[in-house]
């Protein structure tokens, strides 16, 4: 079985952020946020990264990220395109939104030949997340249906600049994932995290609530499960929400768990997660990356001479 690889989902555009935040510089030497994750992944043991992008951003993405990262890792590219659909399906007229994170991973299917981790391109996960991920993936060689998720304490993932969506996790007594429930409107407050379902009544969530930030690990059989679930997803999407429906990783994982085809261990990461959901978040992330560089956690530049 081949060594674990890292899949980075970078095809989406930040609707609330307003722009291609995957390549927006936040580091003291102009590094995009994903470059820090890749550096941490490389230090943890990952040698190969597969970027899932769109053809439309290929040149800009390679110039801003891929070419630099190739100094330290084996870089491959997969392309998530709206028209990459099973036979019998076509793009609904007027749809521009990608088909979701499961579709992104399926785009990389032909490049994955072993256990793999999946992350977002616009998130900073912390070095601890990749150490946990790589070490766990190393134990999965030759196995089937053994997944994991790196979870974070909710309080370590919030922004002061607006509401966020988080996958709130239920974990059993043995440390395995039971359920991920999407909460689409969570805010930070002086009383701690609050969420609302109707935009009016807010309820408290504990600070240490485990949430998913789309840092997953899978055995290769998960790719077949994604392909199997894509057709029923599309059938429902075309009927009920053809413009916006998305095929999400937590949904696909839950489907496997419900059918007793897989288990998903929850690996808890104590690090602070950073992301750029809103334009105002960029300054927060930039300050944090500068501090980490000054404290010696990261070299400047990350990959040696440019």
C-alpha cells in the first residue's frame, strides 16, 4: 500500500469573503493560508499533495501556491468542473455553484491509490492536526472502512466578524463519531458560542463542543462510496434544489456509518483553527502567522529561497 497523500480542496470561491481567498496572502512573505497547512503536513510526513482546483484558476493557483510548494512536496492537480457528472445528468441552466466537497474528492479519484487526508484550502489547522492525521493514516494500510475526523473545540474556531457554519459532532464513549449536525448560524458572544435556527432565538453551545472543520482521513474504499452516493444525491438535487444543492463529506460519511460500512474515529486537536470567512478575518490571520514566524514556529520563507 502506498504512503498517505493529502487532498486539498481549492476549487470553491468564498461567497461571503468575496474573492479567491485560496491565494490571498496572509503570511509575512506573502504566503497564502494553505501554504502553512502544507508546510505542517510535510513536517508530519506527507510527501504528496493533490490540489483540487478549477481550470479557470490553474495558472494563478500554480503561480501563487503550487510552484512554491513543489520545492518541498510532490504536487499533483485534479480539476473539479461542473460538467463532470454521471451519465444521464446535465448542469441545470444557470447553475455556477460547485457540487460540493464530495464532488471535489471524486475529482481526485484517479490520483489516489492509498489512505488519504482531505482539508480545505482556506483553513489553517495547526501542526498538531497533521501529526494526528499522518500517524493515524499510517495504521490504515490495507484496511477498509476505517475513517477519521480531526475535531476542534468550538471556541477555537469562531470569528468576531460574523456568523459561521459548523458541523457539530456527537462522539460516543469510545471516541467514534456518531453524527455530524450542521449548524449554519453560530456566533461568538460574551456568554460563549450561540446558535440560532430561525434567526431570532439563540441557544448556548458549550465552549468545548467538538466541531468538524473538514479535516478528514479515509481508506480508498471511500471513493467508491462517494461515487455510489452521487447519483441519488443528484436525483434529489435536480428535483428539490438544482441551483444550490451540494454533496457534503459529512453526509457521505454519515451514510456509511448508518449502513455500518465504516467507522470514523474522532481525533481531537487542541490547536487554534484560523480561517478567512470574512474580509476582516484576514488581518487576524496575518497577525497570528506573523507571531508564529517571530516565535520560530515557521521559517521565512517556508520552502527556502523563492
